[in-house]
C-alpha cells in the first residue's frame, strides 16, 4: 500500500492568557500586561507581547519582571475563562479532524492528512482555522504546517504573532541546515549550551555527527537529535478525545457513473477503514455509506449490526449492500465509508474513565 505524506499542523495561540485579559478589558490593550504574580512576589504565568519587548517572559520572577519594565501591569489569572476559551478553540480543531493532540490550553497538533472538510491543502486548513478562531474568540493564533510534529512545531514560531509558516517537503533540508540549535523543539537551554561547546550552532553542525556519536554525547535522546536534524519525526498525533467514528473518503477527478467502479472504490475505502480501526484496536457496529452527487448533494446510508466488527470484508459487504439499495440518479463525485458505535469506554473531559457504579 502506498504510504501517504502526512500533513501536520501545529496551532499556537498568541500570548494566550494575556491576550484574553486584553480582550476582556480594552483598557489593557497595547500595554505591557502579565498574568499572575505581583510587583513584590510570585512568578509570571504569561506576558503580553508589549511586555515581552522589555524581556519579560512567563516563568520569570515578578521582581525581575518589574525591574525590566517598571510600568508592568499585573492581573490575576482566570483559569476558568481560559479553559472555556480553549474548549471553543478545540471544537474548531475537531470540526476538521479527530486527530487533535493538545499540548496545553493554548496549543495543539492536528493531523489533517485526511480531514472532514475534504481539503487537500493543509495550509488552507490552517488559514481557515486561524480565521475561525479569530471570528469566534477575537484572539489571534499562529500556525506551522509541515510533514511531521517537529517541523510543524518549529514552523509555528517563525512568524509569531498572528502568522503562518509552511515547511514543504522540498524546503526541509535547507530550513533545518540554517535553523539555530536554540530553535529546535526538544532541545532546551542547557543542552543547547552543551552543544555550543561542541561547536554545534545550527542544524548543519548537528548533521555532522553520527547517531552513535550523539548517543555517546547526550545519552538515548541523542538518537532523537540525529533524526530531527534530518527532518525525520515519525511520532503520530495522538488524540486525547475518543473518536465517535472512523472513516475514509475520496473525491474523484471524474464523476463515477458505473456501479462496478463505485464498488471497487468502496472496497478500497473499506480496507482503509479496517486498517485504521485495527491500528487503534477499535471495532464498531454501525456501518455508513456516504456519497455526494454531481450537484454536491450529500447522502448517508447506514446499517447497525449486532456484533462489533473491524474486518474489511464485513465492512465492504455491508457498504456494497447499502449502495445497491440506493437509487442513483446522478453521477457520483465522492464516496465514503465509516464505522460508528465503537467499543469505547466513556471518557470525560480530563481523560479519566467514567465507570458504572
């Protein structure tokens, strides 16, 4: 089976906590604002971009921040508000894909290799997500788009705030070669300083070392450094939310008119759905056929069976049966296969199992 090029987006809200405070209190706009702490004590949880111009950053002691910026405005945190806004943003993410991996309240990875909008361009999806976030929350987000998590994460930081960066496959080698080590996601300040002692200042310097050499220098994580400096990161995007269904669909360049051709495609889609189910160790009872005709009208037909299944033969037989029961008056431009009513435990917002008692 052909291996598809992954399309990964990393979305990072811009100065999230501080931006929420400036949004909700217009008198704070354009001013150096920090969330948490006070002039005398505590640690800063977040800093606005106006504060960052003075060298003020999150996790900095409040006294240090006050010394750097005497006009700094301290506001108390409102985590309930931040969590509420974060839920709104994640709903936007999930409208495009169920493969969403939150890193915190204000950032997440999205795998949009296949997506609910049926869009081939990950960059277009990132643009749409950023616009929807702004329209709904009046907050800005930055995004990075590339072929894996490491590159997408690094890319999202390139044009902050309110920017988007694509690292296309043909750009990877040049991008990494010139990337300063301190910009590498996964290489902290201490490790960067240690690398500097070896003369490693950028990706091209890191690429000069073999895997065994890097492991000897930095331990097991050296193998990770060897991979990322070559643009290799095979880590999957792991969703924190259980999917309600597993599906696959395809849009045709030329509309289909012959049922025999439709059946061929449905069998391929059934095989793909079965592969995804088995990869996640899932099974389901409701099999769905989706089709869209030449007029862009979308139809769904489904059948629920008594047993949980995940094999391509059973899924394929049922969707073909559903197709044969349809009166297709117009050519078909899209076909899809889905499996729902999955054998999943109920999971609450924080990922804990909800058990019967």
